[in-house]
């Protein structure tokens, strides 16, 4: 009776461990497999660029690196009313993220994936409607890992 029970417990525990590992693996894969950069990097040259980037859909890319423990760059300036695509990458050894504390001005905060593991990327888009200054931070390393976005 006792032996049977402990085998069941062991099987249960193994199942939980497997599920956790599976979940972690899936999350990591999702972050890594984004081939969008390669497509956008293509420049066919000449007048071809105008067709792929209509003037009505303004977008600006901002690359931010996570290091241990600071943002590079930590001071960012972007125009208001333009879609900003934050392309963030963790080049450090710790877990990081980027949370823009814009709730007061823009009605909500914006952020990367909650956990960006070492070597992983996380992109997100923000269109700031109002001019102003917003602080951003890594939830894991405040108050050391912080920065400022100036919208003008
Ligand atoms: Cu951090």
C-alpha cells in the first residue's frame, strides 16, 4: 500500500517537472524565431523602397540592449505620433525586461516580454500620442536599471 502510493507520487512529481520544462522551452522558442528582421533589412535599391513603406504608416525602430545591469542606450528620444518599434535584446547573463511607465500620460504602460532570457529578443510597438518624458525600467533590477524616453 505504502509502496504503491509513493510510486504514484513520484510519477506525479515527474509529470510536473516535465510540464514546467516544456513550458519554458516553448516560451524560449517563441521569442527566438522571428525572421522579420531579415525581411526588413533588405534594400532592393532605387525607387523600390517607396512602395514598401507608405508615408501614411510611419514607423521608427529603436534598438535597446539589456546588459548587466543597465540599458544601452538608457536615454531615448522619439517623435510623438509615430509608431515606435522597440527591438530589445538581452546580451547580458541575467534575466531582464523593459517596462515603460507611461500610464499617467498615455493611459497604459508598455513592456517587452515579462522575462527576456539571456540571448533572447523581444519586440513591442508603442505610439506615443503626447509629448513628454517617460521613465522605463527593468522590473528585476530597479532602481539600477532604468532609463528615460523623451517624446517630442
Ligand atoms: Cu535587468
